[in-house]
């Protein structure tokens, strides 16, 4: 077995100096260490980024909020500026994993956690994501957790994050830095569909470090947002389907603006702006919510075992929008 070199740099420049091919950043380690133990990922070097000054949560220049990449998911969820300004994000974070894992998991690591497809974790099986060109054991195999949207003949895996579904609805921006400079990536462009390169989860280049996640201002949605996660048990379970819903409703009951994103259904959080537009200018009623759900799920295709997800997702979208319309629910008291 090859040895792993370990670095603990004090700043981003030093971290990036070590970020050559074969090296991996490590933050909370809650996903990467599991993957290393299962021999799915074997980095030659680990660059521990926990000593970098990237754990702040602070107002951004454009009136939004900047979440540091190494800030923990729990600290982010309970931060007063997140709870009051972005209750959707608080709800999504607290729906993920368990209290212990949220205490370790970082914001940057959450974006880059890998699929939970069981074949990906089982090195005795064929998996195009783990070993390009080897085949996809899930197609024709066990597919209860798999995609109903955006899949390809090479991979039908889904992205497992809850946080990312909220970030998609919020239209977040990912700030990254590499040895050659800095750039910003719109959240809609950050995660990829599998296509013929399922080994690439995101558009991040090798050696790029996530430094911050920027949340645009969203005060207009704070009173009417909901995150609904449907899963097999109440804690420690990934979403079968999840929905992030935000509404801006006028005094006359008419929807002025809307955001919707689905999790657990595709290789990336699933957002269709045309579905959101169907809600605008109409009363916040189940009839209009169902029309938006139809548009959001257009083209959905099951794999047999997971066909139920199409109906489940439709109902979940309507339910989440009803919950958002009724008013944001504070779930910070729940600790599952
Ligand atoms: C039992 C269990 C249940 C879980 N349930 C859920 C759930 O229900 N919902 C959910 O959303 N998540 C769930 N998770 C996943 C958990 O949220 C992720 O493992 C966690 O967010 C990853 O963050 P981390 O800091 O530990 O990442 P790490 O494991 O440290 O890193 C993950 C990846 O990100 C890269 N990375 C980390 N930080 C950066 C950075 N700043 N820049 C560039 N690359 C970086 C690493 O190189 C690695 O490839 C669960 C995990 C476990 C173990
Ligand atoms: S669905 Fe994707 S991750 Fe799962 S076995 Fe197929 S290629 Fe691998």
C-alpha cells in the first residue's frame, strides 16, 4: 500500500502550492475518510484545510451572506444571520445526516460529497464513476435511490446533499481559488449531469479550492420557505426526494416570485426556472403548485424499482409549496 503524505498549511497559498494531481483537500473528513477506508479513493497526499482562515460567516459585499468553506454545517445552520435571513438553508442543513456529522461536516465538503450509489462504494462491482469505462452496475440492478431526471446510459446516480438543494434554490455562487487565480461559479453550473463523463461530479478543476459560498439577498422569501425531505427513516438517511421551496407572496395572496429545487432525483440539484415562472402572478393554491410540479418533473423517467419517485416527487413539490405558503416553520428545535 502506498503511503499518504499529510500537509496542514496555514493559509490558502500554502495549501494550493501542495495541490498537485493526486492530492486532495480534507476538511471534516466525513466523506473522504469513508471513501479511503473502502478503497474507492486513494489520494497520494492529504491537504488538511482546517487551519485556513475560511470558517467565518459574514455579510457579503452585495447585501447577501458569505459562508466560509470550512465553517461547519451545524455552525452554519444555527448562525443568527442564516436562521433569520435564510431559514430554507437552516432547514435543509438540519435535515441532513446527524448532529455529530453536522458538527464535523464543512460547507465546502458538503458540496463535494460523492454519490451514495451502493455500487460506487463497492469496489467489487463495475462503476463508471469510480472506474471510467467499466460499466454501470446500477442499470438493471438495485435502483430505489437512483435518478429519475438527467440520467445517462453511463450513470444513473444522484447527488445526495440536502444543503445543495437549498443553495440551488437560493441561486448561490461558489467562490474558488487556484494557483492561477480566483473565479466564481453559479450554483446551477457547479454540479454536472453525468453524460459520458460520470467520473466528474462538478465543474471544479483539479487543484481548485472552494473558499466561500455566497448567498444573494433573499429577504423577500424569508417568510415563506420550506424544505421537505422524504426518507426511509427520520435521521441518518439520505433523501429519496427532497424539495426546497421559496415564495414571495404579496398582501393580495398573489405570488410575486418563486424558487423551487429538487434533491434525490438527479446527478445535481434539479431546478427549472420555467416551472417557477408558472407560479408567478397566480394565487398560491394547490392547483398552481401542481402545474409547477408537472413542469419541474417534465421528462422524468424511472428505472423500474424507483418509478414511485415520480409520483412521490410530484406530491412532495405540492406539499412543500403548501408549507411555504402557510409560513416558514422554525425547525431549529429539532435535532435528528
Ligand atoms: C452516515 C452519514 C450520513 C449522512 N447523511 C447526509 C444527509 O442526510 N444529507 C447530506 O446532505 N449529507 C449527508 N451526509 C454527508 C455529509 O454531509 C458529508 O459527508 C459532509 O458534508 C462532507 O463534508 P466534509 O467537510 O466532512 O468533507 P470531506 O470528507 O473532508 O471532503 C469531501 C470532499 O470535498 C473535498 N473538499 C472539502 N473541502 C474542500 C474545499 N474547501 N475545496 C475543495 N475541495 C474540498 C475533499 O477533497 C473531498 O473530496 C452523511 C454522511 C454520513 C457519513
Ligand atoms: S449509477 Fe453511477 S455511481 Fe452508480 S454504479 Fe452506475 S456509474 Fe457507478
